[in-house]
């Protein structure tokens, strides 16, 4: 996967984790939902690790400083040129 595909995948997985976490706040005994939440978290961690190995850290507090403090290198994840373009009507 390229940079944009990894970011899209990670964004989708993180959104699902947040959404399912909200559901679990009101349904903590739903074993299937807990299993699905754990599966999503593991998948997101794999994608996040792959992204960070190839393109650098996504945030300053979740990554090892492998080559010095590379967090300050451009582009930053919130820069417009870095963000994924989503076609109108794709969502």
C-alpha cells in the first residue's frame, strides 16, 4: 500500500475503534463487540506500524525516536499537502 492507502486504512480502522468503543460504553457485556474491538485495534496497530516504518511517525508520543527526533521533519500529518484527498461522494 502507498502512503494514501495506508492513511485511509488507518483512518477507517481508528474510526471503527472509536465507534465500537462508544457502543461498548453502554454494552460492556457484548462479547462479540469486545472481540471485534480487539481485532480492529490489532489491525490498526499493524497498519500504524507499517506506515511509521515507511513514512515516519504520525504523532510524537506513540513512536520510538529511531533517527533522532524526526517528528519535526516535514510534511506534518495535518499539512494540507499531506492529507488524503477524498473524492466528493465517496463517503
